[in-house]
């Protein structure tokens, strides 16, 4: 079963990479971009056909390793 974990910075956490992308977009002529937040996408291929189990396992992985719970949020989607 394939699962996607989307990891984003929590609101209020500074995102210097996102700010660099916003600035670069402006320099390339893409005016009007007021903000950019950068995150991570991790796709997992788990050895189960149970969607609920896959989602639970992926959430545990995100809590323990894939994300920094202090500054990041995550969502898990079965794909």
C-alpha cells in the first residue's frame, strides 16, 4: 500500500528556504508572489493491504523520525 506523508512547517515558524524561493521568483519576473512555504513529501510503499494500518504506521513513522514535531506538522494520505 502506498502512503504519502506531507510535512510542512507550523504557522509562525520562519522559513528561510521559502523566502529565498519567493525572492528568486520575483527576480525571474513572477511578480505578486506574497509568500512561499517549503515542505517535504515522503512516499512510502508499505507491505500491507489494510489502509487503516498503513495510515497508522505512516503516522507513527512521521512522529518518530520523518518530522520534527516541535516545528512541523504532517498529514498522511493513502494513495
